[in-house]
């Protein structure tokens, strides 16, 4: 039996177990930095496999070490564990038992799939040329887990030479694998500003400096400038995601707070966006007689896939699921992923496994109705398992 057949045979055998793990995690979701139960489950299952397990990475993270039967480099495989503060409304038999918490981004599937990969590779460890580090990471959603883990030394002892990760992705066709060399996911910048005026009676706006009116002007000007100052070939997006000011119908407030995000790939372009926003806020507030505060922070770097690593993932996927199901992502995704903190340090590749039964009506991430067919996990397990062999063997 060749390696492909061995991986397929084991993956098929453990598929019900992988699905059970996923549904158990889905029913018991935990927010960022609170993944105690999920981390303990991952640790327990890896200990059953005979792996060397350490816990406490950034509080709840778990590492399992598998030493192959042959000498070689160290590859880290990573899955994120955290859920979101969303009230689930899927009607699933295994829906969340935790009020106001839901796995609405498929991280439950990531944990289950990586545990499946650990079982596959453990059974094939004599053929592995090197060491595999399985990392179950906390707090991907809030940009904390990866950076803190790197600072804590997750890429050391043993020293990681390369890294792979995947995301089950709603907009893409079920069971298909999508790869891309170079830019894969955007950086994440977070901004917030406060427009400060002078509040008063809603019937007497002439006696106030209206921060709501100033905010409307600022958002409109920033949006328009964003479309004119950047090249149409520059992939970037700006979104204003919360505007908060005032409390009742007849009081013009003293200030308005705005928060949002910018996603892009080029550091100089990000600097231009930040500078332009600051100039507009200054101009609008000075012209109205108000003032402002402004903070702009680059939270997560972009995911830039190593070309050689990505070729190996593509080859592995084509072996396991067929060339017709392995596609090149035509454009980078504007969402962000803190996997980038690993791939900044060592060669890495991140890929998508599609989960949409209907690409015209896909499951929507971070939505209360987010649901998907977990039979797709077998493809994720197979592709990641073969990718590990491709990376370490070649």
C-alpha cells in the first residue's frame, strides 16, 4: 500500500471520530483566551496517541510533538481554537450549549481536523523524516494568540523550520482546496477616532458644535479620498464598523466615537491611508470649530505564502483529492489571519478548504446561522497529512 492509500485508509477509518470531536467542540465553544476545555481535549487526545504534550501556551494553548522515524527538519501544523460572542441560531442538534458563544468561523473544524492529522501521522511516524509540532492556538479572533505564542517560544524547542495552516472557508466550493503563492490574506489595521464638539439642545443647533454632523462629513470625506488616492490596482479596503454618540432624541452630544478597520498588503499604502485620515479629521474639525483624537494601529501583518511550500501543498492536494479539485485562489483574501506571525519567521503556507454546498449561497462566517457539512473534514485531514510528508521529504 503506497503512502496515498495509507493516508486515505486511516483518514476514512477515523472520519467518524473526527466529526464527533468537531461536534463536541461546537457544542461547547469558548471565547478567546478561555479555551480551557478545548485545549484540555486536544491535550488528552494527543496523550492517548503517545505524543509529548505541553500546555499553558499563552494560557490555553497546547503543543504536541511527534518525532518521526527518520532524521529531518521540524514542521509546525497549527489550528486555532477560539469561538465568537454570537448567539447561535442554526438549529443544529449539536448547537452551542453556551449562551452567547458560538463557533461561527469553523475553528471547531480546525481543531478536529488537526487532531485527525495527528492520528494519521502518528500511525505513519516511522515513515516521517523529521519532527512534527502540532499547535492548538488560542485567541486568533482577537489578534493575541499567535504573537504571544511566538514571544513565548512556540517556534523553539524544537526549532521550527517551516509551518502550515488551513482555514475551512465558507465562500468556496465544498471539498476543494485553494492555494496561492505570495499575498494570501491581508493585514489588519484598527483605527478609532473621536470627534469632539460642544453639545446642546437639539432644537438649537446653532448654539452647539455638532459632532454628529462633523462625523458624517469626516466619514464621507475619508471614504471618497480612499477611492481617489489609491491606485485601483492596490488591493485594500476601509470599513467603519461602529459609530457611537448621543443618548436621546433632543440632545446633541458632546462627542462621537468611531472605530473601524483597514485591510491592505503594502506597508507604505497603509501609511498613506493613516496620514490621509488624520489630515481629513483635522480639516473637518478645525473648519467646524471642534477637535479630534485619532489612533491607527497595524494589528496583524499580511499572510505571504512561501512559493516553494505552496507548491508542495498543491502537489499534496492533487495527489489526495485530484487536480480538478485543487484551484489557485485568483485574488488574495481581504480578511486577516494571525498565522502571519509564524510565516514571518519561517517559511510557511496557508490554504483554504471550501465548505460551500452552493457557492451562490455560501455559509457566512461570523454569522449566527453559520453551518456547514463536516464530512469535508476528511479532505482537510488527507491534504494536511500528505502536505506534511511533501514538505519534510523534499
